[in-house]
C-alpha cells in the first residue's frame, strides 16, 4: 500500500492520490479491502497472468474468484 508515484516516460511524476481519497474512490465502486495469505507460487502465477493480460492484479483475482464460485 505504501506507493510513491512512478516517474512517467519523460521524468514527469504521476499525480499522487491521497489514501483517504483512494478509499473514497474504492467505496464508490463498492470495493473493500480483503487480505488473504496465499502460497508464493500462486501469487507469482497471478502476477504473471495479470502482466500477460495487461490488467491489474485485482482484476485477475476477481475474475478467477468469480469463475471458481460459478464452477462450484
């Protein structure tokens, strides 16, 4: 969660979003924090899949959880 802005392509900095503001944005989207402990191999697979698809880790995890629940 401790993130600083990553320099843009030409050394410009991305706007830093205040944590309180980010929480408000997440709440407006109906998102809540959900911490779990996962095996490091599984986490590596999730990161790899997210990178391959060009999406965030949250999106991949959400998609896989939905598929798993539907399959049950």
